[in-house]
């Protein structure tokens, strides 16, 4: 690389880091003050003009300064940025977020999304899929009153789901004991994939004249198993996005987008690397054209089936953000793995 090209990259690096820090367009005068290079302001202006012509800088209409383009951010991230190394204090701060005993995986994932939103000031999500080998571990029926029970299903991946069921008949301990044994005989040890509507229908037929009576409980078993198999998805910090002026025109569309798991699924499923960063117009969705999306996948046990993501403005401190989200995702994956092994 020629000295002039190397200098242009240093100019781009200084502009990106200054704009991330202040949010103000950067002038050649300011650059000459903050850069440690012995060239004239005229040379810097020429470099800025060249970077502008290359599409790496943009000029706001009301300013003589320059700001990075989305392509400029990409060049900065890929070629110039040094990812921060977390200090022991920063790692301890993240570890403290997960300082829980006997964690429920659902609650842990929801709390982790909120903790990450608080940490980054952005919208965040936590996401898991369920491996095909996960099975029903245990079904329990807990009476609330003579016609209402709580159905509880625990799976071998540590997830526990419950559903309130209202029945058309009065129950007693004999009925509960009968159905609990029947349900565990038919469903425990089955993979969640095996518990299809056809399988539940066949189980219902085997009840004979009692099939209609226990239909609400069988439907609840099917719904809970489907819910566990679908995995978990939690979004937090949505209102954080309202603080960024660049989202003022698309706030409604953006908030609607990130609430829909199917759109996030598409992004994660197409992700090739463990950590992926999509900057501005690199995102396929128009709602994300002025946003950055950082996603870090993690393993739960031997399965690559979890991810956390951060959605924020393009002007973020990528070096710090990537380091924090990387450590955060690995810590969450380890804790969920430990929870799985205990179950």
C-alpha cells in the first residue's frame, strides 16, 4: 500500500472514531488537531475528498464536515478496527449478571436480553432453537380447584412450560393420578418432534370413552411440546431505539420488525460465522437501512442453537460492542449448558 493510501486509511479511521465519540461531522481542521501525522490541512482535505469520491465518506447537507458512509464503517471494521480486550472488571460485571442458582432457561434467556439492553443502550434479543433429540422428561398435573389444573411439562434440555387447563368435570386425586400415569407412559421419553398432532390423536383414541373428557389436557400437552420445540425468543430494550434521531421516521416499522421472530430467524439462519455484523444498507430489510445488527451465536451443549443480538444505530462503538457481546454470548451459552447437564 502506498504512503498516500495508508494515510487515507488513517484519515478514515480518525473520522470514524471521532464521529462515534461525538456524533458531530468531522472537518479537516479538527482532523489536523487530533491526528498524529505531519501533513498540511490541505493534504488532509485532499484525502477527505478522495475518500468522499470512493464512497467512504458522506457530507451532511448542513455541515462542512464529513461523516462515515455505511461502506466507510465496513472498511473501518474489516481493516482498521482493533477489537477491545475486556478488562477483568468488565468480565466480572457481565459474570455478575448471570449470578443465579438453579436457573430456569426461559427466565435466564429473558433476563439476559434485558441485561444486554441495559448494557448496550440498544434493542436486544435472545434466541434459541431446540435440537431434534430433546425429549419430554416429565408431565405433571397440579390441581388448582375442582375444575382447574396446571399442566407442567419438563424437557431434557431443562426447559419447563406450564399451562392452565379448565375442565368440564370435577377432578379428584384418583383422576389426576390416572391421567398423570397415562400421559407419562405415552409421552415421556418421546422427542418433541415425535409429538405431532397425529400422534396426540392416536393417544386420544386409545383413551376410548374417556377421550372427550381429557381432550383439554391432551391439547395442552401438544401445545406445550410445540412451544418448547419452537425454542425461545425474547426482545428487550425496544424503547431504547426511540432515543436515536436516525430512527425517528422508521421507528414504528423497526419496532414491528424486531418483534417478529420469523424475520430474525431469517437473519440468523443465513449467518455463516459465529459473530456477524450487518451495517446499515448491508441489511436486507429496509427498516434496518440505518441500523447496525450484531449477532453472536453460542452453543448449548454440543449444539449450535443459541444467539444473542443487538440492534442499534450505525454510529456505535463497534470495538467495544463486539468484545462485550462476544463474552456475553459465551457466558450465557456456558450457563445454559450447565443447566442442561444438571437435567
